[in-house]
C-alpha cells in the first residue's frame, strides 16, 4: 500500500522571502540585459534595404560566421573610403526623387548590377 504524499506547508513569511529572492535574482539578470541593450543604442540604425541586398548580406554573414552588422559596417566603411578617394561617385547613381523631403534617390538596382 502506498503512503499518501504529505503536503508541504510553508509559513507565509518564509514563502514571501523565497519569492522575493527568486524575483530579485531574475530582476537583476533582466536589469543587466537592459543595461547591455541600452549600451548598444548609440550604434543602432534602422535601414530600409531591398530584400535581395538584405539576403546577400545575411547569406554572406552566415557563410563567414560573422555578425551581419559587422558585414554592413565593413561595406559602409569601405564605401565611404571609396567615396572620399573618388573611386565611387554618388552622382552616377542619383535619380530625381518624387518625395517632397528629398531631391534625389539612389538607383540601388544599377549599383547592384554594376561591375
């Protein structure tokens, strides 16, 4: 015959202390995660990219085992270097914009297809 399981009774004060300690531990971990994320905010950027270009970046990042943000940073730094040296000319890709906010847009498709 099986003995009935005894129900464990915990004093409410002890239960409250245990719950507080458990929550406190979880809270500090969440707090650290929030601080870490906040530290990355100054470098964060949202960009609109053509889906094909985005896929190429993520595929390259995966194959090289490098974060996609570092791949993009490399390309931006290299592109800016080329722009400053005159090897890359924005005017070659500018097109009139229909937006009231901008005078021009860039023809990214022609940039992707150029060699």
